[in-house]
C-alpha cells in the first residue's frame, strides 16, 4: 500500500498521528507539503511566518532524509498537487492531520470528496490540539464561552491526555523513485534585503526553527524557568516565558508532548502549582481553537454583536506610529519594536499594546490583529483572534471594555527596573528609572543629562492617557 502524508502545520516526526498511522498501514509512505497560500485567504501566512516556514521545511526535509525518507515539495492548488503526486507514485491513500481554520474547512472537505471520487482512501487525524472541538460541550450542549468552566472540564493536572507517539520507523518506506520536488528557494519565503538591511536578521538571531530546537526550547524552559513561571510570566524583563508558541504554531512540537513533559517534571507541591499555571495556558490555547471552530467569523467580526456598532476611529498616522513603536509611551514602544525586530512579543506586553490601540487610540482591534499577523512568527489565527477580541472587550470571556490599562503603571509594575524598555527603546537608556516609564515627567536637567529631547530624540505621548481613557468610556456608553 502506498500512502501520501499531506503535511501542513505539523512539521515534525514525533507525535504525528497521520505519519505514524501511515507507517503502520503502508509499505510505502510519501510525505508531501503543498505551498498554496492563496487557499488561506484572507489569512495567508505573513512575512515572519513565511521566514519560519522556509527554515522549518528545510529542517524537516533533512530530518526525513536522515530517517530514510524525504519530503516532496509542490506548489498548489492543493488538490491538483496531491493528485499529481498520487498519480506519479500510484498511491492508494492520503492521510493528513486536520487543520481548524475557517478558510480551510470547506477546502479540505472538497479535497477529501474529490480524492474519494478518485478512488483514494482518505483518513484524517487530530494532532494540533488536545481535544475535538465538537466533543467538548457545556451542560446545555453548546460551546463554551467562558474559560473557567472550560478549564475545569479539560484542564487540571489529572486531565487524561493520550501519550505522545514516538518517531515512526521510516526505514524501508521510501518509494522506488521519488516524485519530482520543487526547490524551497523558489518560493521566496525569506525576505530580500532592503537598502542593504535584511529585515529578518534579528529574527534569525533570536530563533532556531525545527523539531529539535522545539524540544530543546521545552527542556530549557523546564530546567530554567518553569518553577518561577507563576510569577515571572508577566515580567518582560525576565526570561520567564516558555517561548514555545512559534513551535506549537508550526507544529514542530505538539501540545500533548508539552503536556506530558510538564507532568513528568512535577516533583513537589510548589512545582505542581507552577505547572498548573503553565498548563492552564495550554488549555487557553485550546479554548481559542474551541471558539474559532464554533464561531468561524470571529477573525474579522466581534463575537459580541453590540461591538459591531462601536464608534472606532480612523487614523492612519496613529496606526503607523503604534506599529513603529513611536507612541511616546515607553512600554508600548518597547513591545512594538520587539515585535518588529524579533517576530515575537511578551504576552503581558501584547495585552498592554492591544489596550493602548483599542482604548487609548480607539482604533479597531482588527487593525492590530492584521499587524500582528504579518509580524509574528507565532501568528496563530485562533490565538491572535482570541487575544485581540479579549483586549477589545468584544470576545468570549473578554476583559471588560471599561478596564483600560494605564501604560505608565503597567510599565512600572511589570518592568520595575526598566530593563525591558532600555533594551528596546535605547534612546531612553540613560534616564533614571524613576522617570523611565513617563519621561515627560523628568526635569529638564535630567532629560538633558540623558541626551533626550522630547519631540526630537523621543516622541511626546500621542495622547493624554487620562483624557483618552474618558473618551474610550464615552464611546463605550454609545453601545452599552
């Protein structure tokens, strides 16, 4: 039996249900990846995502070759590419792990029907999340919209999660002749240098894509940061984050690999508490997929209908300044610059910058989601949508709109020594910590000594937060 394994956001060998089952069922296994971004419109992979994909596919191809297999790369349309490879190899079946994005649900159903009509056996598997979104229901039989009961049902440390699958034995599964494969360089996934500067230089310095790097990242997190996770996860000035999100997004590690690794790490009560906080974040990711599955319109439309009438502003210059980290609020600017430089932003700071965009500037959350989508190496549609709707107050279990983060007090609380701001807003590095998060309060002499000229070397605040907060509350009253 000859089986094609259609790879998507599951770029790993271990705990890969479709690949594992194909090896058990077939004498010949042909892994295939199809590049068809137009089929994911309007959420085709952004720039940072494409950079990661280039390196992840390169790594996966090398790993498959080391195990006696290979990776066939083809450009879409996906159905046409799969049919061509199936015809070339004489395949009997096509296996894949299901993806849950709204744009792909109808496409995958059509591909399945067409391959069935061709006489091919099609099997799909769950490998991206821990549960089937249709199998988890409230007591009344509908989807969850509040996280706490969802966590109580799915979470906790004793929740049964199947053990991860091993890397299948691929030796001897190669076809007699491999079908033609495109060169990944021809897909132009990595950015070209502009004015002699490679946009992805710092991303490349910060990240190493691939399955082996994902496992190393998980182990380093458990060895160095997990025990203090409950406290340090909100501190962008500390290496307290797992930084696993891009690896989970590209499927270089699976959520149940993470779940079982963390469970195996638990040794005492203190570690159990830290582990439960971290695993609740894994279940929060599950919750975001649960919502996206049941409410597929939410990447562009508010879950709470009343927010469709919210009087959002239209300010292209304000949006541009926020995107470039030129708002005049140091913690906001630090986050936006970290995002653009590294393709990632600390989660606490994501909340701060999202609150600033939607509540201080009254700009639509959709514009923020679009920018994150293009810049993030972990641009996951479910998590991105969930995060932005949470910040704007329009989503499930969202932060109430009237809870408006003060960017100064947030900076003082979560970056108390200013290390994070000094790293990403170097023009403020010599300002005393007392004034770092509100440089406009610094005496003129302190500004001069630090080499700061407000409005020249660092911008004045775009808005007065107190006045902006009141304007946001007034706008909320119009739909309340």
